[in-house]
């Protein structure tokens, strides 16, 4: 594995983490809205 491919892999890994975080936040936001509607606030 060359240095450049390792660096690219690290970037891909960081990108995947960002995606996971984004999905998590969207999920939490959706859960919150659903909860809010149930409570009619």
C-alpha cells in the first residue's frame, strides 16, 4: 500500500464517519419531530 492510497483510505474513512454522523442527526431529528407531533406541541 502506497502512501497516497493510505491517505485516500483515511479520507474515505473520515467521510464515512461524517455520513454516519449525518444519518444519526437526521434520525434523531425525525424522532424528535415524531415525538413532538405525538405530544401536539
